[in-house]
């Protein structure tokens, strides 16, 4: 394995670990638990579920893996704060969107050639990428892995204390 392959494996292993942990947590939480705030005055679980689905959905075009599946999620779950939008999708739909987006990402990740991971992602211009080659597809996944881990920590407060 060359150095690039090792970096790709490290990044994707971290991503898949955080996805599994988050899946396990979402699967363990009831719809009622997802309607609660993670802490007083903080986001509700439903908002974080929609937020993560929306952010991951936006990764598809950024990585050149196709169009967003659910662009309608971006407004209420990224551009708006929790409770600012009263008409949110059903939790069952959000759970399905979360799974479908992450399945499509996983399929896309496995199809990317190693060299493609070090190409620019679509949120950076060619000019900026020439100056900052670290703004590549792998770095985007690393950034989103940290984002996911942060919200997983928040969501863990929805688990009942034993």
C-alpha cells in the first residue's frame, strides 16, 4: 500500500466508523426521543437528523457523485435554526433519507479511483485549488467526519441514563 492509499483508507475508515455509530444511535432512539432537545435550549434530535441528512446529501455533488437526492432539506435543516421551520418532514422520512444518502455516498466512495480523492471538490475553484491543493475530496470527507462526530456527541444526550 502506498502512502496515498493509506491516507484514503484512514479517512474512509473514520467516516464509516462514525456513520455506523450514528446509525446505531438513531436506530436505538424512538421518535419521541428524537423530538427532545439534546440539552435545554439546544437542538432537537429531529433537527440534527435532518441536518446531518442535508449536509451529507450536499456532499454528493461536491464530490462529483451525482445530484443531491433531497435538496429540499437544505433550507429547513442548514439555512434555518431548529424550531424556525414548523413544517418538517416526518421522522420516518428523515430516517429513510439519512440511510439513502449515506448508502449513495458509500457506493460513490467505493467507485472513486485513489487519484480522484486528491482532486478538488466542487466548492473550490480551480484557481484556489492550485494554491491550496489540500482542499480536495478526501479533505472534505475528513471535515464532514468531524462534523458528524460532533453532532453524534450531542445526540448521545438523548439516550436515557441507566
